[in-house]
């Protein structure tokens, strides 16, 4: 927000939406495992070209939070938000990411949650920041934007993410947090949390970053749980 000279390639700077997503990496962080910087910067000129060639397409949220029904929308997605909720079923990582995005969009459209995801907030300081920095679909936060470049680290975990690891937290799929275990997860800098399914009482492990979206591996079609002991 008017501090462009402070944001020219700082590899530890993240947008507000990347902080809220938990493990999303900075678009300036090149040449590390899981880096998105090269693909992001290679893709931006193509978005500009598409914008010029097809001005009728809706760029979310640049054109606003509420596209009309029947509108073709271009939006930023983070497959990690949904990929652990679905069995891999023999797909390679890239194939599974594409499958997870397509399946979530289909399910979210059918149950009405897509409309809610497209409108995470309509006004206020977060809205103002997101209109400049853009936003990732299905990411929510209650954190206010910060005036200086934001850094990676435990202190930057958004309030919403801390809430999901609290004992007793129940996600939208009926999965409850039982306890935290001092075991490494399989996502970056994550620990294992024990979850219990409210539908079938299955107990399994998950990364802290996955809790809000987990589905039961026994009755909900979710991916296999992590070892909890």
C-alpha cells in the first residue's frame, strides 16, 4: 500500500493472503523446495495479455468480490488448501493438485460454499489491502493488514490459524482436535495433531496447517492420517 520501494524482491515478504493461508510461500522466494516465485513471475505477463485480449473475463478480486452468475472468473488458488482432503488415487502431485482444485470447485458450487468463498469480506482494511495485493480463493483471516513488509515466522501465524489448532476446535467437516503431539508432520515446520471424527469416532493425525479442511479418512474420503505415536 504505497510502499513499493520496500517490496522489490525481499524473499521473506508475504502478502496478507499468504500469511492467512499458513504455509504459502512468498512470491519473491526463488529456488527453494516448493517455490512458486518463478511460475508466478512468468505468469503475470500472460495475465496482462489475457486481460487485454478478453476484457470481459472477471479477474477476482481486482474486479470486485461478487462476480455475476454465469461469469467466467480468473482467480488465484492454492491447491494445498484442498489436496489433503481427497485420496491421491495414483495421481502424481501435479495431477492431484489439479484434481483437488476442480473437485473442490465442483463441490463448493453445489453446496453453496463457493459463493461464500468469493466474498470473504466486503469492506474494511483487509478489503483495501486485498484489492492491491489480490487474494487466494477460500482463504479467510481476521488479522488487520500491517503497514510494513511482513516477515515469515511463528509470530506471523494468523489468528484464524492459531484457533484451528486449539483443543476442542471442530472444523466444518466434523473433525475435532483432541491433542497436539510432539511429532513432526509432513508439511513445512508442522507438528502432528490428533483429530477425532464426530461421525464415526475415527482417530488419526494431521498437520496443524490441515486441520481446518480435513475430512475423515475412514468415512469422509479424506487422505490417510499421520502417525500419532
